[in-house]
C-alpha cells in the first residue's frame, strides 16, 4: 500500500481546479523553490514555454532567496540567476500532468492559471563514498516534493 500524502493547498474546488504532484524527486529543493516562485500566477501554457526556454538555456530563472555568490545574467535589470535544467524538466512533467488532469475534469487547458506551486524538502537518500585509508565520507542526495494547483479562469 502506498503512503498517503496531502497537499498544502487549502479550499480545493474540484469543479474549477485540478492538481498534480511529484514526490521524492531527485532535484534540488532550493532551485525548485525558485522555479515554483517564478511560475506561480502564470497561465499554464506560458509556464510550459518558460520552462522550455530554461531547458534550452535561453531564459534564466531569477534567484531571489538562494543567490549567494551567483553572477547576474544578461538583460536589463536582471540580477542573479541560473538555468536549472534538471529542475525545469521535472516541473514541466508535473505541469503536463496537471494539464491532463484538468482536461479529464472537463476544464479548458487554454484558460488554466497556476494558483499554487510549492516545493518542499523530501527525505534524504543517504550514501557513502569510500576514501583513502579505509575511511568513508557521507554522500547524501536531497529529494523534493512538488505540488501544482491550477484554476480555470472564467470569462
């Protein structure tokens, strides 16, 4: 039996909204928070185009919180930023999933707006790397939970 999980989003209305999540993704939680912050409030198709541009390294994601010693990117007034390709690929899969979930509910995919995009730290996958003289050092991998909720904009 799979473990049950819940969404941090409250007041979900199945008539107007659809949701999808990715659990235990092997991506950076810090960069995931930045990407979720950037796509929240966007129309779904625009967010997918943005992530395509990030994957192609045409458009960077601005780093607002986790930006220590990050260089600025091209563009007028653009501060520190990066091209988180691995994160963008995983979040794009979730966006395509939420679009399919919305179509299954009978919602128009062209009028979907992302009203909730959140990233949370998942469990740490512990590992060790053998070193010289019989020692071993930890080599852990951080996982991330992502959740996306979209709403159909009326009229």
